């Protein structure tokens, strides 16, 4: 591709990493900064509800597959006819009812964990630190941020959670 001018670096990248990470450096340079990334997956979407049996009984999934498919197609047709092109059951599916409940459950869990902070009721210190860091996202005390894709189910997960 002519529009991208990527060149392979001349120096060996392994010299920047300690042997712990497969490199050749005796220790990690002090100029490296570390960041923690906490990933929370979005809740179940309407697409998953229609096409993925998940934890449901397989016989019930098969029994309701055709009615669910008809519902999805009719919903997609309604979005098209009503001029709601940005809505879609298939391409950018919203959270299903179960997905909303999953994220509300996450929010309740984190609220409960917030009450446990400092109480000594954690299994170990790492668990308490992880919960503290997760709860500091968006606070004025830390350098944390919430990052989401532009899919409706991901944005809804971030907003509800």
C-alpha cells in the first residue's frame, strides 16, 4: 500500500524489555510508564438473544428460533419503513432485556463493593486494589477514563454501568 510509509525499526525491540518479558535488557527502563486496562464486555444484545442459544435450553431455543427470527425481521422492516436507519436488530443491535439486567447487576455489584472498601472483608489486597481502581474511573482523583466503541450496546453498557 503506497499511502502508508511504515518502516521496520533498525534496532532490536527486545533490547527494551527485560528477560521476564522475553527481552534482552537486564531490567525494564525506568522511563516506561505502566497503565492498567480494565475491560468490561457489553451485556447481551438483541442479536445474541435471537441467534445464540447461550445458557438456554437447546430445545426451547430451537422451538422459539423461527418466531424470534420473524420478530427480528419485522423489527428491522419497521426501522427501515419508519426512517430509523440508524436502528438495527442485526448490525448495531441494542441491549436485550437480559443485557440490561446484566449491566444493572454489574452496577449493583460495584455499589456493594464500594461499601466493602476499607472494611477488610476482601479475599486479598489485590482484590481490594482492583475494586478501588475500577470505582475510581471518572473520579477527579485519578487519571482514569471510560472508553467505549460507538456501538449502541457498548455505549448503553457504559451509561448504565
